[in-house]
C-alpha cells in the first residue's frame, strides 16, 4: 500500500508538471498571436488616420479644415510615438502647417511617406501575424493530444495498480479460505 501511494504521488506530480508545461507553451503561442494581431490592428488605425488626413487635405477648402487636420495630425503623433522616422515627418507637417501659407503638395507628400512607411510595417506585421496564427493552429492539437494522452496513461497506470491490488486481495481471500479449511481439518 505505501508503495502504491508513493507511485501515485510521483505519477500525479509528473502528470501535473507536464500539463502545466504544455499549457505554458500554448499560452506563449497564443500571446505571440495576440501581440502580432494587436500590432496589425494598430497599424491599420494609423493608416486609416493618415488616409482621413489626406482626404481632408485634398478637399479644395482644405485651409478651412485646419482644426480637424491638426487634430488628425496630433492623433498620428500619438499613434506613432514609438517610431522616430514617423515623428520626424509629423514634426515637418506641423512646421509646414504653422507657416502662413503651407505648401499643400509638401503636406500631401509627407502624408504619403507616412502611409508608405505604415504600409511597409503592415506587410511585415501581417506576415508575422500569419506566422503566429499558423504556429498556434499547428501546436494546439499536438498539445491537447499530449495532455489527453498523459491523462490516459495516468488513469491506465492507476487502473493497472487497482487491478493488481484487487487480484492480490482475491488471491489472499482464496488462500485464507483454503488455509482456513486445512486448519479446520487439522483441528478435527
């Protein structure tokens, strides 16, 4: 009996550790996918804001929309705070806009450069997102199958130990009956 308890505890700890390890791998792959998806979504937001700003600048009455254009440019500044190249372009837009007669074509060129950089980032991030999604899709069935197999082996070992104990108890009972009958015959 103590041997069975010790084996059971060791086996339980091993199974639990393997399941935790597999769950950690699955969690990490999922985190990678969520992170890459978030970056793609962020880049799409920057592109959308840059496109809205371009539309406002292409309007023949673009100079009357200055507050809205500046609000979009400031949104771009906030969204691209981690990209010094984009920040430099936004600073140039703000400097041009601060002049009395901003050069319309230069503003559009700078916004075009921002969109071009964001499209490059989007392609890179989208590729990373596709890879992360593929990895998650590929690893999930293996990890779940592994967990199921480990649990099946765990219960199989418990069942074998239970059956061995049951057989041993049955043999002990039959031996007690036989020896009990022999002892009764000896007494008579």
